């Protein structure tokens, strides 16, 4: 992985039947890490960190769909989410403030387990800084995490794709603004780490995505909505 920070620990793990990518991000110096979007197999995720000599000290959630945080929504149930993690590690669940109530409803965790964030908030682990970027569209409080030139994007941006906008909380106009405004500010060398293994490769760069991802190449909202079948 290309990064300028020798302290950065970042692992991508493929988990569950929906091809979710879960990430461990932390500090090699302090041996602490957080789990991004813990679900499906909490014991295995904690064990994967432990096998690298890392202690899990909390979680970051990109959005409140059960395949990213566990729990249930509209009859769809996913085991092993943030609620299970809270019982097994000493730490908080970091979410965008707009997503917090939905996250509580879907997973059953309490307010005391949560830290509500604004866009631009930073979480520091050792010499590693994780910046939270609000990227609404897939859900109202979706967020991406930018860390030493790595973008952990949840269901906002996939390799050669983007998240659906027809699920609960989806908003096509907000997603268009996220794709063509917020994400357009990232430099070409930023590495994209998506929330699902839906593309031809498990990761890419923003520069490569600007060539091959049609959702980053649209000229107008009308064109994009037609592309999305609306
Ligand atoms: Zn989702």
C-alpha cells in the first residue's frame, strides 16, 4: 500500500455473504486500531486484529445499513454488528450525527455507546489521523474516512460503481453532489477502499476511477439520473 505514514496500519477484510469489505485502521506504534463497519463475524475481526498484535479500541460506521453495522432493518437481519462489538471491546462507535438515530434503531445500541460526529472531525490513533467526510446520498448521514491518502468509502463509491440511492434514506440529488462535488476535491493519488467487493479489483485510485467509473464522469445531474434509471 502506498502511504507516506510509517505508523499507518490498514487491513482490508472480505466478510459475509454480501461481499462486504471491513477495514482495520490503526497505529503500528500504539498497537491500537478501530474497525470500520463491523458486522457478520465480530470474533473473527477481533481475532484478525489480535493476530497482528493489535487491540481494537472502537469502531467507525460509514452508514446504518445492517450489512455495515449489524442489526435489523425491514426484516433483513445481520449478525455480529456494533452491539456485539461493544460487549467485547472497550471503546465507542463513531457515527455521523445524522446517522446516529438510525444506527441506534437498527442495532439497539445506546446513546452512551456512540460518538456523534460532524464532517471534518478527526480521530487520532497514535500518529494516524482519520478524517470524517460527510458524503450523503446512499443514506443521509453516510460518511467516508480519509486517512493518509486512503479513502475508506463505505457504500458511497465502489470500484467502477457507486452506492444505490433507492434504499431507505437514499437521495439521488445528494449523491450527485457527493460524487461530483465532495469527492472531486480528492487528488488522483488517493487510494479508494470501497465498502463492497463489487468491482474488478478490491481497491483503486481516484485517478483511475476518474477514467473508468462512469459515476465520476457524468456531465450533468440529468445524465446521471438517466444512468441510474430514473
Ligand atoms: Zn448500504
